[in-house]
C-alpha cells in the first residue's frame, strides 16, 4: 500500500450487531489461508452490542474501492445498531504512521484506532505507540490466516487485529499479453520483442521480490544482511537489463497506473489496492499473475504484508476499539472488502470467487512474510540508493549490493 492521498472527515453513527456465522475455508485459498480450526464466535459474529464513541483513521484514498467497501460495511452496521458513534478520518498514507506516532507519544487520546499495513509494526510497538492487545485476542483469531496472525505480532505479542494480506504481483492486459510470462526469461523476451510494454516501480519495496527469483536472501535468522552472498546482484542486473530492453521505471506510482489504464504499458508489478480502479478502466481485459520465476526456478517473493487495526494505548476506549476491530474483520464484513476492494482476507469463511483476488492470494502465499525486526529499517535507504545507482548511473550491481549490505550491517551493529 504505497500510494494514498486526499483527506476527508466523515461522521457515522453505528452500532455493532451479529455480523455472520462461522464459515468454511475460502474457496481456492492458498495453504497459508487454510483454517486449521473452526472460527470462534467472537471472530465471526463480533460482539452482540456495542455503545460509545470511537475515532478511526484510514488511508484508503477518496473514492477508491477500499473507501467504498469501508463505507458499505459501516452503513450496514449503522442500519442494524444506532448506539455506537464512529468518527472516520482519512489521512494521506505518506503521513499516517508519522502522525499517529507523534500524536500518541505526545499523550493524545484520539484517534482510538487506525487501519494500515504492518510496515511500521515493529518500530511503533518498540516506541510504545501501539497497545499490546494479546490478552484481548485470546481465542478470537481461530482459523485466521497463519501468515496474517504472525504478521500481527512482535516477539509473540499482538499489536494488531489482522484484516487482510497484501503482496505485489504482475498485472497485465490479457488482450495485449495473452499468456503471462512464467519466467524471467519469458518476460525479458517479451520486453525485447515489444509485445510486453512493462512498467516497474523504481523502489526497494516493489523490487524486493526479484531477488527471490534469483535465489537471493536479504537477511539470515540473526538479522544480518547476506544479500551480497548471491541473487541480489543478479536481480539488480536484471532490472538494468529490462530497462535497456525497453521497460519503463517509474518514481511516480500514479503515473505508472495511468499509463497502464490508458494502454501505454500493458504489464506492471503493483498491488491489489489498485483492483477497483483497474477493473473500472480495463474490465475483462484485466488479469494478474505471480511474479515470474527465476532461471533456477526460484519464485518471485515480494514481501507479504498484513493490514490490520491498531489501538491507541492512551485511548479511554481500548476494549471498545478491540471489539469494533473484531467486528470489522468478521466474515460477512470481510466478504465485502474481498468482493469490492480486492482484499485477500485474513478471516476464515470468506469466499474468493474473483480470479484477480485469487491471483493475489496465491502471490501472498508465495511471498516472504514482512520481517518484524529492527534490522529491516536499514534496508530501505541503502538498497534504494543501490537501485538508483544501478538504474540511473550504470553502477555495477555486485559492487552496489556489497556496499548496501555492508552499510546495512554496520548500521545494525552486525
């Protein structure tokens, strides 16, 4: 979830009621989503009645599919239960983590909660900006995706109620690209031949998955960078070769999205948060596939992040906030986000019927669960600089990866 913008304030009166009954494993769900146990009543139906006031933040973007799904769910709850007042505030994605941490650490009691990916879960929990909700979630996440449950914790403690999984994959226009490239060789051939007009983010988050395709690993179990031991330099060289062959690298994600919608490019690596807008633009022409496998058969393994609800430790309404979050991720409500916004559900019992959503579910299952450690903080700048040197200035990939890895380890005391 990298591109969010706009700001709005909406106030809605809603009360929580029974939302749905227990359900089965999502249709066609990847192994990481399989429900090992029947979902608990609390997770599936939510509390029987809630009352009070909450202020929540999100960064879904005005008018997008995610905002529409959120509004639909809130209207449904409002129609059933009139005693819970929820003030909904949209924040730009670029600001939401910093603003939250600044406000919470200053002692602010509002907002009570926000929904966002686990990009800053480790750092914000370490800073004391998130409420430890381990005891409140005991027995409440039975049957939820194991990846999402793990992605909601730091050191075995829960700091988030999981809502969905997100990983980037290959979007393409199947009228222009009838068969998705299965391998990096296939992709390169298509770009060289002009049949695949490829767009890519020049960004270390979006580029992460290519290293796995070439057999690379960023860190070992101790958090030490080992990217210089293989795979990463090959991935950065591959990026440079794609650019030389005609692929376009973007530093403006909205520009790439617009070029895909208008047909200037016919394939790109991006996330499921674009689903609603891209369906509107391309309709039945739209398709998604996993990132191509590398020359030795390694899968592209983008980071699989978990979106979820975080609670303000200063809030006077922490119990209410947790109950509301569990209601919002209940089966029936999560079905709306899956159907309308393309979310890969964390909750059990949600049916995935759309091949687009299933494609992202498959990619999320094959991705690398986003590491929740301090060492990852020193990946972004160092490897982003290395990528820019390779793509913009013709830097040697091996030397650039060696420098990035060494600097990362130095910063981490490794």
